[in-house]
C-alpha cells in the first residue's frame, strides 16, 4: 500500500518523482485540506486491486484491523465495508498522523482508535519520524541520524484482543515491521483460522528492521495460509525470483487459510 511519495533519503537524485514526493509532503504539512482529498483519490486508484479484493471478503458485521492507519484513508474504507454492525480497530503511533486519523474517524461510530504501533510485545518503544514523508515513520533505527525520535506505546494485537475475540481481517502496513506485528498476532490467527491478512512486503524495510521477507512468508505459511501477490490481474503466486531488496521494491500480499 506504498505511495509514490517515497523517502528522498533513499533516492537522493532529484528525479521528477522525488519532486512529487516533496510536493506531496509539503501539502500534508501546510495545506492538509487539499492534501487529503488528493491523497484519497490517489489511494483509490493505486489500491484498486486491493480494494476490490477487500470488498469481496469483508461484509457487514465483520471485524477488521488497520495496523499502520496513517491518516485514516483505509480505516474509512474498511468502516464502509463492515457497516454499522461491524468494527474497525485502527492503530497509528505518529502523533500528527494520529490527530488526522482521529478527525477522520469522527463520522464513523464503528472505528476504534489506539495511538500505538503494533509489534511482537506490548510496552514502550521509540518512533523515528521522517520529516520528508508522513508515511515513512519507523519503529526501528534508520540510516538517517537526523530523524527526530519520540516515545510511543507499542501493543501486541494478542494483548489488545481478548482470547477468542472475533477478527476477520488484518491490514498491516508498518514500514518493514510487519513480521514483528504478525508475531504479536499469533494467537489471534489461531483463534480465527478464517481471518484474512493483507500486508505490504517491503524487503528493504524488513531487512532494516532486522528480519527478512522469507521469514515473513514462513510465519504465514506456518499458520496454514496460502500467500499470494495482489496484482491488477488478480491473485498470483509469490515468486522468490521476483523479490528484490532494492529500496523502491514492494508488493502487496494477501494471505488466507488453504
């Protein structure tokens, strides 16, 4: 679910794309009422295949998790999918993003918010903020020593949800911290074998967070899940030969029980 506004520290050459990245973040910082609808329209287009899939699997009354909710674009979409009888539990650690998320959730009684990152264990942690990109705050040290560090709460989803509590869908986009987030949701997946998972596979970020993409896929497969890549043509098998550690490579994955 990555956006085109990519971190300029990774790609220092001032390409046309990086100009758009910078412009997008300037809008976020100084003209948010303009940024939000533009970003929402972009996400609707860029995530068309993902959203089409989610509409097929999420019905009224479902319980969804939005881990890495950012400013609430996906939370609102999920809230519409599950309807008033369902619920969306949205997690976002960055203070400014969380305030935007809170505002976005005001019109939805079925969105429940927690200002926290998701991880393997609950407790206090640190968030490394990006001044260049509001979707690139990270819960692990980065190569950029200039990043501002703030104290945050981290929660394991297994601690947030009671044993046996229903969960139908997990969307996780946490900048390379997905494996830790899944480890913290192990019991949830055991309690809810029919739950579906949609997550971003960013090998570069996983490596920076101290894990790797093969471990991530293995965790899902050990839950007896089939893991597929989401494309405009539908779901296709994940091919290891196509996976790259390049900073700008990512794919979105869908996992469900066989």
